[in-house]
C-alpha cells in the first residue's frame, strides 16, 4: 500500500488505466443483498482490468467493493477524510488521506473515467448529484454517470428528478446524462469499455 497523508486541492494526475469511481454506503444500514451487490460490482471491475477509486473505508459496501476488486487482482485507490482515518482501508493499493469530504469528492472526481452509484444514503446521493451537476456544467459527455439500482432503492429520488425535468428545472440534455441500470453487467457496460475523452472540455472540469 502507498499512503499519502498530504491533503491537497490540486488536480491530481489521471491514472493510465481505465478507472471507475464507485459511490456507495459506508453505513451499517446496508443489508446483505447490498453487500452482495457491492461484491459483484468489485469482482466485475477487476475482471475487466479496471482500477477502482472509492471512499477508502473498510465498512459496509465500501469495504466490500474494494475487497472484491483486490480479490480479483484489481487495483484500488482509496481517498479517505482525515476525521475518518480510523475506518480507512489500509489494504488499499494506494490510500490518500485528505482534510475533508469536499477534497475527497474533488480527488475522486478528477481521477475517474466513469462514475457508478450503488445503494447509499445522504452521502451517496450528494456525490451522485454533485457529479451529475459538475459533468453537466462542464459539458463533459466523455465520462459516463451510472446508477445501479436493481431493487428500486432510488425509485423515490428518480421520480422526484423526473418531476424536476418535467417542470423545466433539469434540462433535456442533463436529464439524459445518468444511465439507470438494474444489472451489474448493464451498469459496467454503460461505464465502458471506451476510455477517457481526451478533449480539453473533458479535462476542464470544475472542482466539486
């Protein structure tokens, strides 16, 4: 494991390998079916030869997805806020310790070629919507945003977002950006296998 405790808000270099950022629960409220889903996603990421960047914790779905990636021979980069260092996954291939949640989101955002949201609560919803807003604002169409929801966990959120779109608060192009998937294969197919968009527009993304 490589441990970097230097908190920074500078834009980090993008990894050479295709990297997917996974947002998911670190809460004990996650059920066995949620943990199993995270493990399936981690195994599938490793099978495709992708790298994982995630929230850097060992608990719940966060721990399950990263452990599954490593069991499959994949590479994991965890980014954990300093106040949560006691929950950090020290088995990560690279562990970055940053000052707070906003820096973590910034680092994860700039390292990823695709974004995948699984089951989660307020933090996961915030990451999903922040990423959606930032990609939309930048006109970044080269990095997919995918929600894997086989059990209707986000049904209420999706219905509300549909209402916002109908009322004009979300534009047509932005509304089309998230891909809603119900299977692991469909979700990962939506994330790749196409690599990052090398255009200046795709790189000139705002900090979260």
